[in-house]
C-alpha cells in the first residue's frame, strides 16, 4: 500500500525542514520526504497544495477519564477526538478511578488504546506519582516504568508536602522518568473558582491568587535543580510563573513547561456572564498575564502547547459557577486556536508552530513521535493542516463526549484536514469542500 501526499508545504522541525514537496507512506511507514520516486504507482494520492504536511501532533496533557469516569469520556472517544484534532500521540493523565498507580491499569490503558476503534492513535500513559494520588508516599514507580508510563504526575492533586515531593523526584531521577506537575498551593487557592482580581470581585466569586501557582512553581523548580530530575510544569498561566521558569532554566534546572490554548486566547474578563465553560484550573488570568505568556511563547521560554483536554458530562457543568467542576475540552480546537492567535498574528512562524505542537513535546517525554524522518516512528504519523480555511466550531459535532467548551460558535482560521497513523486515516468533513474550492 502506497500513499502519496503531494505538493504540500512540508514542515518538520526535527530536520529544520520547510519546503514544498511530497511525502510517501509505504506499508504504513514514511518512505520518502521531499521528492517521491514513482508517484504514479501510488494506491492513494492526496493533493495538499496550499496545505502543511507535518509530523503527527503530540499532546502531553489529556484526560481520557477511563477507567472510572467513562460517562465523561472514554479512551475510544478521546482518541477519535485526537485524530480529528490532528494528534497522533496523546499522553493520558492518571486521575482516573482508580488512579493509574498499578501496572495492571497501565496494561489496561495500552490494550484499550490498541483496539481498532481507537484509530491507531498512540496513547502514552502518565503514572500516578504517589500512591492513590494522596500525596503521602511514592507509587511503585519502577513497576509503573516497566509497564510503560512515560512520566509521573499527581496532576490535579498537587503534592503539598515538600519532603514527599523531594523523595518522589529523587526516585524519578534514578528511573530517568520525567515528573509533570500541576502547581498549586491549596492553602491559598482552595475553594476558589476563578482568578483573584477585579473581575472576581465584581462577580462575587472567591478568587484563586496567582501566588498559589507561583509558589509551587518556584518550589518544584528548586527541587528539580537540587535533584536534577526532569520537571515538566503543566499549564503555565501567570507572568510570575514564566519569570521563575526562565530563571530556573538559566540556573541549569532540567525544567520544561507548557501552555494551553485557552490561556493565550482568553482572559478572566471573558467569563462575564457566569458561564461554567470558562471555568478551568489554573483559571483564566489577566490581559497582562496573557501578553507576557505570548512573549514567552515567542522567545521560547514556554516549550510547547498542550490542551489539558478535560471533558465533563453536561449535567456536571450545568451547576452554579462555584459548584461546577474545572475543565474544558480542547483536542479538536487546539490547532484552530493556535493558528488564529499565534501563527496568523506573527507570534510563531509555521515551523515554530509545529515545533511546539509536535516535535518539542515528543522530545520532552522522549516519545517516538514528532518527526517525518523515515524509520524514526513505529508507523507513519503525519498530519495535513489547511492553514487558511475558516471554520466555525460546533460542540455538537465533535467526537468527544464532553461538550464543555468556551469556543462553541467561534470562528477560526486553520484546521487539520487529514491525520495518518499507520494505515489509519482520518479525513475531515471539510476535505471534499476544500478540494472543490481548489478545482
């Protein structure tokens, strides 16, 4: 079986490649990049004129909810949403029920994601950093590592005890296992619903101060510097966190970080009126935070973009603001938001956009992804993006079970059209329309 993607703009940061050319996939493997020999022999040909041909996108921060919360999302619906969003590799967080602190649960995740219904999307599990995610004692991280986890985290249950965190990082350093941290001091932020500031005062909601995030960012960066444990800071949201991370990197700490599309495209003022689809943790911050986050993305302090895809059932979000759970879905809007708010506004070049969405996240967790180099991934992982197409997001037409998105009805410029993972191909509904427009 030979597939040829022709006439596209090939963007592969792993090779610093930015050129117009072709990519061939033969027997589920990338065979040629640039100039394809005998394109007439292809079994399938896709004309990608005006589009980008990129490595499959990689998301380091996804909540698949299974086991335990399949009414919110399942591995199957989550991977289908990932394919629609252009992602071929996603890392699932451990806050399931039970938490991912047992090798048998890691086996379950890997087996379920390998089923035909998952569409060939690779799921890389992140194990629970502490037993039961209770923040008291480390999980059996060695066994979890052997089972196949790519990182360890207590995610939305951040470890409050610095001594426990130090012990966990020492163990992970020995295992060469990255630690991913949601940074939040619960004694400061507990009970809050949104960013603490003028907007929370107007709305009469208890706020979550920026210092709750920044204190733990500083603590964890210093522990990373002491232990030399690779530390990945999840969903950075304040300018103070950015400055602390920049300083930690300067001092030599092995620290990386991510930002979510909602934090560089929305601010706390967008929450008026009370719409629980704007409630997430960390919360939407101020315009000043957003401006400095955009600067940090441009200069490279922020390493990558991740969605923090957090689906909830409709009845769970349909509560008062302070009672509703945190989180929004993001897999199917990430490319549209990123291109609209970063690429088309000149914050990132097309090549740097793909670096933050694919190559760099693959490097951070050392995943077999993020490249178009032949033989470097288990199977071909390729995404075709139309950077110019305008489309309107409709939560009622998504693959995810979760419909909790603040972007319902928003118009974006840029969308994944094709997602290849081995022999599996996802074709967006707008692809025939795009071909007709070119004809």
